[in-house]
């Protein structure tokens, strides 16, 4: 028991525990409260912590010896026998192999397609720019729009306007989440009018590479119904369209 405690109190163990602890905290505990961090950022924090530990343990000769001593003795094989000897031999063989494998995999050509980016909000064709909604924002128009939304749009965009419709998991790109500040809240009504009328097939080349499943609603809805569904959409999602005044 006392032996275990001594091992745990050793600076090497403390460093390992701190590093693993930071990693576990950033990777699994923090996302419970906020958005998850990207792996590159977690790597950066762990590296910073590692540097801090190194600075701390190399500050005095005694702590340096405590920290590096076991590593040094292990590597030079001082007074080693049995398991320690085999472990050292294994390390000396496996480490160069690992570095070689790492180098090979990072340099070998891969058959994965390169990542392509998609312009989510490409410029609409000229005839749609600046169109204004001709309808009054009356309760009747909004309710009719919400009705159209419920029957036509909610299977993909979700009855909660959050992009989580029952059919949504099948599509890439996924149906837009209208509650997110990155979709309709950023857009003008004329942009929605274009997207709803022309759908995924109406997207210009920079809106690819994937085929959007967004239907071309001009086939089934009249212009009036499209304007109504736009009003229902904004109202239901608790957003308002971007206007010219805001942009100035
Ligand atoms: C078959 C599934 C499906 C249905 C049904 C559907 N959509 Fe979509 N919609 C999508 C997908 C997928 C996208 C995201 C890709 C894109 O931008 O084209 C999208 C995008 C949109 C966008 C663009 C949002 C942005 O940020 O650019 C609007 C607006 C929209 N949909 C409105 C509607 C409306 C209104 C209806 C009903 C009349 C509807 N959608 C029905 C699949 C669907």
C-alpha cells in the first residue's frame, strides 16, 4: 500500500495523471456543459500542460533528477534484469518501427477524396434579388404558411423547425435547421423565395458537390403559398428575415 502511494506521489506519475486528467476533462466532461472542442485544440492544451510540467520539474536539480532519473536509468539499462530488460529491448525495437510507420502513413498517397467545401448560401440568380414579400404579415397568412409547412416541409426540416424531421437522417447535406442563427436568420425573404421555388436542383455549381434533397416547390406550390410558408417558417422558428435596413 505504502509502495503504491510512493509510486503515485512520484513526479512522473503525477505528470501522467495531470495530462490524462486534462484530456479526459476537455474531451468528455466539458462537452456536457458547452460545445465540444476540436481535437486540435485539445492537443494544444495538453501540449501546453506538458510544457508547464516540464518547466516545473526542471526548475531545480533535485526535481529534475526525480523526474528524469527513472527515464534515464531505464533507457541506458543501468542494473537492469528480467522484465525491465525485456521492456527496454522492446521499446528500442518498437519505437523506431512506430516512427517509421507514422512517417510512411503520413507520406503514402491515399485514395480518400480530398475534402471539398460547399458554399451554403450561394448568390441567387438576378431575377430573385431584392424581391419583396407582397403579402401582409397577417395572422391568417402566417397560419396558412404553418399549415403548408407542417404538411410539406416538416418531414425534413422538423415540426420544431430544427432540421430534425423524421426523414432528415437520410440526407447529406442535412435539411437546414431554421432555429440555427446560420440559416434563415441571416437571409432575406427573397433568398428563401428562390431556394424554396428552385430547391436543390436550382443551386449553382458552388452549392455542390453533394446533391441537395431540397425539393423544387414551384412544381407544387403557387408563389402566394411560397410567401406564406416563408412567413410561417420565420414565425415558427422564432426568427425574423434580414432586411436592408440592418445591413446598412
Ligand atoms: C426532402 C427533404 C426536404 C423537404 C421536404 C424540404 N426541404 Fe428544405 N432543404 C432540404 C435540404 C436537404 C436542405 C439543405 C441543402 C440546401 O440548402 O439545399 C434544405 C434547405 C432549405 C432552405 C435553405 C436554407 C438555407 O440556409 O439556405 C430553405 C429556405 C428550405 N429548405 C425551405 C423549405 C421549405 C419551406 C420546405 C417546404 C415547402 C422544405 N424546405 C421542404 C430538404 C428538404
